[in-house]
C-alpha cells in the first residue's frame, strides 16, 4: 500500500516505458519490475537499448537533456520526461536513479517509493502531494513554446511547484493569453515559426499592463540555456517574486 497519486505514478511509469521504447531497437527487450524491499517498493524499467554515456548519468534528469543524437536514436524528444519523473517521484518521498554501463549497453531506471505505514494505509484519504501545494499562494506564469509536448511538460512541472500556469503554442496566442491573464512571468521560447520570441516580447513590452512582467529567456530579463536544471528555474522564479 502506498500513499500516492495513482495518476501521477502512472505518468511516471509510462514516461519511463516510452523512453525505453524510443531508445531500444525493435529486436530488443524491455523489463518492468516491481518488488518490495523492506519499507520501500522498488520499480525498475530496464532495456537493451543504446545506453547512457557515463558523462551524462549525472545530468540525465535535467530539463531538455537528450542522449547524444549521434547514437542514432534522437527522435525529437526534449528530455523533459525524465525531469518530470524525478520531480513527481520526489514529491512522493521517493528517489530515482539512472544506471548504465555505457553506450550500447542498455539502461535501467530505478524508482524507490516508501510504503505507507499500516495505520496510514487504513486511514488513507484523497489528499495527494500535488494537492498540498495547491494551498500555497499561487503565482501566474505563462509558458510559450511551439513544441506542445515541451510546453505542456514544463507547465506540469511548474504547477507541481504551486504555480498557476497558462500555456500558449505560438506568438499570437502568447500575446492573447498574456493580455487575458496578465502573468507575472513569461517563459518564452525564441525559435518559434512565424512570430518568434523576439517579436513576441517586443509586443508584450508595449502593453501597459504587462510592463512589469518578467520575460525570461535569451536577451530579456534572464537567460536560460538548455538543458535547464529545475532548481535553477525555481530560483529564477523566486527572485522574480521579491
């Protein structure tokens, strides 16, 4: 028995399985295993895929990190899934670890989650880790990126920090949403087709109600270079609140 958000844990496992499938040949094998280890449950996803170079193991959970595309498996993913996995597991009081013997040697992701105490299991309620954050004061952030998966995943991570997040997928949509919700912070991608980030920020600066909004990206109020560490993003958002 776990005290957990079933939807979020399903998201964690599906992210790991999708990642394993993406980087494993069709003739390869993927294992999903769960076992009890004392007061913990261990969940692992192991594959016979391309593996992880030793130098990347320490930063594989950073935002936007990808295994080197020269290994033949870059398929457009931005590595956001693993950052999301790490944050969701930590919110449940658990840990996640990446293992690999190197390129071509497959990889394994091991999650450890605490079992619920017997009394807590009997009195389990509908409260979840993410719900506890909702009671904190919420700040409004607008995430803008033409890559929908990237925008939606970053939005989920920020909501887990207790932020009120809106999303836009192009320049005109960003301006429309900013006028409607008046965000305190805009996380803005530069390389969007049609109306790029530079044009968007230029328009936003013309809006009297948005002049105090922080637009955080290259050349604006702050500069984030991919891969982005979640701690770095949290620190930036906290500074903007002071």
